[in-house]
C-alpha cells in the first residue's frame, strides 16, 4: 500500500465533509478537555488532602515552644512528657477510638515537606516550629465531639481538629464539580462517537462508487477501510491536540497567571505542570484510538467489503 | 475456469429463486455469451462468479477455487485475477483516464514504476493512446467503455466478466468494443459477457448460454441469440 495514495485519499475525504469534520474535532476536543480536567481535579483534591486526610478523623495538636508564647490555649507552656503520657493513656481507654498514632515534630516536618515541597513558607520552617500531635482514627467518624470535649482546653493541648470537617465542604464541592465534568464529558463523548459514526456513514456513502470499484479490482478490506478509519483518527487527533492545548492554557491562566490562584491562595498546594503533562499522552492516545475504533465498527455496518 | 454444479440462488425475503439448479462449465480461453430476458438470472450468475453473492445450493468453482469455502479475506485475492466491465462504465469522474486505469494497480500495491509503464501500454491496446490526461466526462461513451476495459485488463486477468458492456452504446461503437473484447480473448483471457445485443451474438458465433427464469435453457457452441423477443 502506498502511503502517498492513502494520505491524499484522507485529505480529500476530510475536505469533502468539512463541516462534519469540524463538528467531530470540536466535540472530541471538548469531551477530552473535560476528561483531562476531571483527572486534574482529582489530582488537585489528592494534593490538598495531605498525608493524614484519609487515615484519621481527629487530630489533637500539642503545644510547642512558640505556641507557648503566642497561643492563649498554651499559656501554661509547651507540652510535657507526662501530659503526653496522660493523653495517650486516656485515648487508649476510650471506646470510640480505633487507633491512635503519635506524630513527632520531625515526622510532622517531613509530611509537611512532602505536601508543600518548595513553597516559600515550607522552606522557612524548621522542625521545632512543627507541632507534635496525636492522630486518631475513630470507630464512628461522627463521634468527633467526644474527643473534642475530653481534650479541648487540657494542658498541653493546643487544639482538637475534626480533620474532615474542615476540608469536607471544599472537597464536596470539588467532587461535585468533578462528577458534573464527568457527566458532561460522557455526554460529549456520546455526541462525538455518534458524529464520527455519522461522518463515516456519509463518507462511505459519498464514496460508494470508489469503494465499489476498489472491491471489483480486488482491494483488500483493510485497504478500502483504511482511509475512512484514518480520516476519523486524524480528525480525532486534531481534537485531542486542541484538548491538550486547552488544558495547558487553563492551568496557566487559572493557577499561575490571569486568575493567579497560586498567589491568592498561597496556603493551598496546587498541582504542578508535571500533573498536566502526564495526562497529555493519555488524551492524545484516546483521541486517536477512540474515533478509529468508532469508525471501524461503523464501517462494518455501512461499508460492504 | 468456471464450474457451476447444481447451483441455486434464493435471495432473502424472496420465494422464487433467481437461479435454479444451474450446472455448466466454462473452459480456459473460451468466449461465452450469457443471454436471457431481464430477470432471467444473468446478473445473479455474474455476481456469483464475482462472489458478491454466495449460492444457496450447489457449488461454484472459479479459477479452481470453491467459492463457498473461500474465506472473506481471501476474496480480494481472487478478484484480482478477474477483470470486470459494466454497462455504466463505473469510472471515477474526478480522476483522469490514466489515473482511472492506474487505480486498479494502486489498489493491489503495484509500484509506481510498474504503473507508469503498464498504463500507457494498455491504453494503446484499447486504442486510447495519448488520452491519459483527459477526464472521463470529456470522452464519448465508447471511449469511456474502452477506459473501463483497459482498467479491467491492466492486471492481465485470467477471466474477464462483462455485464452488458455495449448496453449504452450505438451499434457501430459496439462493434468496436466487441473487436476489442475478441482481441483480449485471443490473448488467452476467458471472457463471459452478458448481453441483450442480438446482432453482436449472431455475428460473433461464440458459445451462447441462455437463462430463463433462473433455469439454464440453452448451452450452444457457436450459437445465435435465439428467439425473437
């Protein structure tokens, strides 16, 4: 099979159905941009969750030396070893507690570094500025209040935090957006597939004379189908490339510039370029294979070989 | 070359068979006319040879192969050894004469060098030397049919199937086409031609096979068209 012959056939086919090709490109681009966006949103949520989010329900933060100076809860000074032992012993006695983990200042520093990496705030921190803490997994996450009443205000305890309570609303919102994006994506995907099937059908119909002649002179099935499949793949790939460009531009304008969320919300850790870049091959491969497969199955129906 | 053994063909959703119990053999190098009124089964007969359809009963052998046992993906291979010519020429209107002929070779993966050599050659053979760059629409019907014959013959098929090749042409042009087919036949290519053209059949004096309502009613060496219709 000669490549040049096939390529020219593809060009002719795409131009003949210009409006339809355009529709395919746009719908593929939109659905895959949403697909990538939804993947990135999950990444963003995971980045924000940090080390403890999925592992514990409640955290008891203990006073450190700098808290002792600044925080009224810690007016009696940094936590002592006796206080720590007492807290641990009390926790172990409680029925609602499933598991208690102690996090030292060094560990806290390490986890913080892992999450926030090279941000300016992280690089100025030292381990002794971190708080020691007890991380508690509850048998019933709703029983947060039991821990709060027992330990809030106790000497050496800076605060008791319902870990999920703080972030759940935000994650709920992000999750909701994620599902909405997926729903729209699924819809766009169906639209894209139907457009491809229809494009292939129109294309096969408008070229039935050629394909009929090709059959008569003994062209193989693959040879007859290849231009149609490659047409769909090329249109899809253009759409996929647009989707990739869209994602890159979106990250640029939402996080770094334009909206510049990374400056306005500098306590939140945002996904980096690597997160975006690793999604691109997947998007490009999908944009190539999905239309090609759709075309292949459409041809089985509309193009007799 | 072609052998039909008790072949019947019933199309789906139809009760009357298009072909009933047809048995015949066509030898290598023969020239065979296939005659019969419309709906007599001529087209079905040709479609079975090209394996555009499969027979319902019996066996069809073409070029030594049992078409019922030929798997789908081998059909193109088989068709490359056949040439086909139709009443409506079936040329690609947006390709030049030369490109139309070359198409048959591109499709089976011939090299550009081979194509460049064989296309002018075969166009010379059909009497269209030098008209390579013309568009089919600029040619007369007879010339267009010659292009179609050139395309059918460019791969040197062993068997040429012609479905009313002169059906759209005036008598004089038809004679020219028949001379061309006769010449191709003399190179050793077997020709099977369905036709309604009484004069041609009577003049050529070749083997005549007549179908009527799907049955083989006459198989005559050096025959004539037959009854007045």
